[in-house]
């Protein structure tokens, strides 16, 4: 428990710093960068009053000093107010994000779990069968790992959607199908639309888990207790299980490094597929210079990534008895 | 763990003079050689690419509005506005590679300064610097970059872009370097340098950093890899200048803007995507080599069944990760050419 007591303030501090960065980014821009962004936003909103309010929000012609603005920024955040989206004026940023978030959580969550299980499993196998043809998987997966997610998405669309016609591309569901909820046809349709984006994310991210697990497994297999287990004549599965469950710990604690990459990559994948999640909304925000929406998405995703890290820390606590004993 | 002055492989190979400083000696596995070859090819491309581009990458060469597939005049076809894809690919390599390497250099310098200082000084400085690194590590970096570049006017300044990318990419290296410095700090040779009264800067610069070289190299390659990926992503989103300032991510932006992947214009998006993937693969393969140098247990190349049989190792060696140990008789008696290779790597 002591570990969590140490981790919680860290995440709280990171959260505060993320918000502070979010506050300062537009204000630290050189010269007229912010003016240009706001001018574009003003033309979308078509209302001089709204533009003036926005300028004031970003500290232009605002009599209140920076500390006051910072306090106001926090106050509105704590009231759940992330501002008004300028590209879909006058919808609040929170409701734009709320519409998109479930799509992303479902897609990225499922794809991450699949790729973690798949990658870790293959990593164990490759380590155990070291020196066989399985070693040649490494350079291949390296290629998939190095390729940008969105490039793999391009390929998936051209190959599986256009050439072979196996799956639909674009959007999250059939636009002509007005069913919602859990009607069987609708669920199948949604899964059908999620197949290619999920495949892209799994292919691109499984390699990372695989290489990490392989390297840890190789190191663990050299430990004396594994050798003894083998020497005692334990069944091979059991020996692998002993080694693997110790080797997996760094994978869990390395989660923090990976999850940020996976989420960022998944957001870009959504853009290629016009998938109705946060990534696509982010793209719209970027091309429309929708400053409040960009900032809101940064905050929401940062919070989500921090939460995922906290969960990984919990998992580590459960998986590794040593962390509990030391407390 | 890393390199000590008595690196056994170097001594066994008989190439290094006894008192020579430790060198970064990569295992000569196919992985490393392919990686190195690819990387040199890409660096060459960065230098001469824009010069050998057959057309002006931004020039509209004809009036027709549909992308043309590869032909004798345009080896990689043309884009929507009849620009030459090959010329864009050749011209775009320079910016992509320059930004990635700049990001790598800047981030590695920050990582070394922060990581080694934190590890060597310890105490409050360590706590604060580690905290800083950990915060940057958990924050979704690409998203932060998207927001920063979203507010900046579309830039074509490679140095600025590289520096901003570096700001989000140094933390991982700093963490690894800190951990390694911690383990070096109390070694005898550092201790004796301290007792003889050498200054802290000299100890860090002459005793510690040379022993961190493989890890610094690995973290540099990792950051360059990160720079390639993030710069491509940012250019793909159109957040930097992408027309006169060509990059591979920018090409993907234009391809995406007319749905090249749906319309089957594969010659337009496959070359830049493949180039990014190959550059990334080259860096990752080299990194494998350095990983295997740092941690010899990870070596697998050269340890195929055939080689193992030649070395007299039983065909099944699920636990035989260090084959030298498993040689049944005295190694000198059984050295065959194959075994020598396994031995001295």
C-alpha cells in the first residue's frame, strides 16, 4: 500500500502539470500565432461577441493578470466546463468529447487488451523456442512497429476493404441503419466497422509487447530457479509458466511508456478510418484551428492515460507480492 | 552491467590492446549489418535526395486531374495535381531525416545531462529530476505535440520542429541513464577518482559518461526513431509546412486529402509510408544490436540450430542461453570454426 501512497501524489502532480501546460501553450505562442488561430475561430462562430469572449479567455485584452486567468481556468475546469467548440459553435467542448469518447474507449481498450495478450504470448513462445525460425519474426514485427499507424491503416483499407471487400471502411456504423442500442444487427454492424481499425492497432502495437516480453523472458530463463524446475523434471508448460509469470512484471510496469504511444497511434488510426472517436474529432479540431476543443481533448486523453497507468500500478501490486511485503 | 574496462569479448577476440578504452563494438549479426546499411542509404538520401529529384516536387506538370500510375516519365506516378511522386519522395527525405536526427541529438543531450546528474548527485536533485522525467514519460507526447503545433503557424524550420519534438522525447533516455549511473556511482574506479580529488565534472565526463556510451547510443537511436514517427504524424496532420517544405508525412497528408487509399492510388502513399517504416526498421535493428551488446543474453543471431550443432551444443537448449557455458568439454579442445564464431561474438 505504501507504493500506492507514493504513486497517487505523483499522478495528482502530473495531472496539475498537464493542466498548467494546457493553460500556458496558447499563451506562450510567439507573435501573432494565437491571433491567427482566433481569427479563424471567429469566422467560424460568426459572432463578434463570441470572438471577444474567446479572446478574453485566451488573455487578449483581458485586464485580469495571468494568475487570475489561471485561477479562472481552474475554476471552470472544476465546474466541468472546457469552453465552447468554435468549429461546431455553440456546442460545448464537453458534449463534443462525450459523443466521441465511448467509440474510442471501446476501440482502443479492446485493441490494447488483444495486442497485449497476443504480443506477450508470442513473446513467450519466441523466447522459449529461441534459435528456431521464430527468431525471424523479430525483424518482421520491427517493421510493423516502425511503420506509422496511419500508413498501416491506409494499407488495411486498400487491401481488406477496397480490394477484398471483407470489411467496411469509414465511420463507426452503417449510416443508413438507424438502429441503436444492443439490437443484434446493430452490434454486428458496429463490430464490422471496428474490425479494420482494431486490426491496424493490434498489428502495430503487438510487436512492442512481443519484443519486451521476449527480452525479459530470455533473461528470466537464465535464473537458477528455472533451471532447477527444469532439472527436477517438471512438465515443460509448468516451467514456462514459472518463468513467464516473473518475466511479465516489467511488461506491466513498462505499460506507462507504451500506453501513450498506443493511444496516440490509435487516434491517428481513427482519422484514416473517419472513425467517430476522439481521434477524428481531434483532426477536425486541428484543421479548423478549434483551440478550446484541442485543449479539451489533450486534457481528457491525458487523464485517461494517467488513469490507465494507475490501473497498471494496481495490477503490479497484485501481481508482485514483494511490493506488498515491503509496505 | 554495461561495459567495464575488462570486457571479456574484446579480450577474447584478441583485437583490443589491453589498455585501450572500451569501444562500442557491435555484434556483427545480419540484423546490425542490414540496419547499418539501410541507415547509411537513408543518410545519403538526405544529402543528395533533393538534388537528384527529376522534377520540381511542387510543380504541377500537366492539367489532368487524376493521379497517374507509374510510367517511364514518372517512375512512381503522379499526384492529383500531376506532381511527380518520386521527386517528392526524394525531396521529402531530407527534412524527415534532419528533423529526426536533430530531435535525437537535442533529446539525448538533455537526457544525458538530466539522467547522469540525477544519478550521480542523488538526494533532492535526483528526486526533482526523476520526477520531471517521470511526468514527461506518462504524458501522451504526440498529443502534446499536436496541441503545440496546432497553435503555431505552419513552420518550415527543421531546427525548431526538431527541438520541440526533442522536448517531449528525452525522458525515457534520462530514466535509463539515471539507473545506470546509480549502479556506476559506487564502483571502485569512480570511488578512487573521487579520493584522488578529481572534480565532479571530470568524474562525470571522464569516468562515468564513457561507461554509459552504449546506453547513450541506444537512447539516441530510440529518440531518432521517435522523431521519425512523431514528425511524420505531425506532418500527416498538416501541422507544419508541407508544400514547399516536403516531408514523407506531408506526402501522406496530400494522399489522405483525396482518399488515395480508397481510390487505389497506391503509388502515392506506399512509397513515403514504406520509407518511414524502413528508416524506423533500420534504427530499431541497430538498437537490437546495442541491446545485445549491453545484455549478451539477448543474442540470438548466430545461435541457429546449425551453428549450435557445429559448436557441439545439443539441438534442444531451452535454457542454454549462454552457449559457451554449456560446452560439455574444455572449450579449447572442441573449438571448430563455427564454435569460434559463437564464442567470440
